[in-house]
C-alpha cells in the first residue's frame, strides 16, 4: 500500500508541475522574469541560454528534496523524484523534440504534432506580449486538429 502512495505522490507531482510550470511561464517568465526568459525567444548563440537557469533551479530544488528525504524515503523524496521525472520529460519534449538541441526525432503522432504546433505559436512572438500556449504537455484543442 505504501508503494501505491509513493507512486501516487510522483504522478500527482508530475501533474502539478505542469500546472505550476504553466503559471510560472505565463505570469513570471512573461512578466517580471522576462529579462531572463527572453533569451529563449531569441536565436540561440551556443549551447546554453540564460533561460536555462530556470531548469537548473528546478533541478537543484528537486535534488534538495531527494536528499532530505532519501534516508526515510518520505514524501519529500517522492516529490523530488516527480519533479525530476517532469524535468526529464521537459528535456525530451522541449529541448530535444521541439527546439532540436540534438538531432530532432520525427513523429507523425497527432499529440506530439499538436504540442509542437502550440509551442511554435508560443514562439511566434519574440516579445513579452502577446503570447499564448504556456504549457508543455497540455495545449488547446485547436492545435491537435488535422
């Protein structure tokens, strides 16, 4: 039963990370933290961009939670694990599949195509406003139509 609770914490954390990331992206990254995030809306010169500091911050927070919960494998460990899994999903979807930081993989999958379209619309603007589609794994239905 404890294993199911731990799995539940991880899955719930991943879902909450999508909501938290959406809100942070819309209200902080396209708000007061735009001076950092704008590097993600500009052409990249080199491997890293200032915006990568956000990923490093999330990773540091996740590792801290894993560390403080690792001896007893309490809820903090599993929340940190969920954040880490979301970070891996983010890396695969966002950095690899959408932004081609490595050789992009191709897919005819309707869901992946919709996510890619939504993200491309988000990057259509290189300015703070207007912008739409702030999520990573969830986007408006209109981008999934054939």
